[in-house]
């Protein structure tokens, strides 16, 4: 399941040059290509400095990524709230603490900008992802997800 490595991951800012490797990880995780989606995400990251986007590399290969940021009062959420939009780790490198490392690096940056609380959305039945977020300190929050079929 996980590729053993004695090399520590290097965390750095995401760049447009990372697109192909991010898409490759996304395909491994979701089993379908979404290059246009990821191009749109990278375009947004470049234009909005309050968004934090990082990748983890091992031996020059992108093995994980995280995108999040600080609220700017969207939906009435105050500026001290941060959020995780997307997090992904290549399945060959999962279980090695890469997602936790990416999260720690992102939150350090957000703390410096006044963020003291983090939000994210997880599908209620995604036990693996819920277990991960619980392991880094997330718990059920006060916000309610509303939906309506059209």
C-alpha cells in the first residue's frame, strides 16, 4: 500500500508546473481525470493571496497537496476562520504522515494571519477521511450543511 521511503517530504508552495502531478494523484484517488478542475483551482490560487496551496515532494515527485485559506466573511464567516478546500496524497505514499505534514504547514501560515479555527466538509460516510480529520483534532462543528435536489 505505501511505498517506504527514508527521505522526508519537502513542503513548498504549489505552482502551475505541479498541475500534471496533481491530476495524476487525483486520478489515482478518484479514478477519473479532472484537468480542467485543477487548472481552475491553480488559477484561483494565483489570484488570491489568502489561499494557501502547498505540495509535498519526495525526491522531486509531488506526492501530496493541500489547498485552503482564510475566510473573508464569505457566508458571514469571520476572518479568524480558515478552511481546507482540498487535500490529497498519492495512495502509494498514504499512511506516512504526509497529509498531517501538509496540514501543519498550512495552519502555521494561517495562524500568522489571525486564523484560530479551521473548517472543512467531509461526506458523512467517508469513514477514512473522518478518521483522518479526527486524528488531527477536528470535531463536529456548529455549521449545518443544507442541500436540495433539483
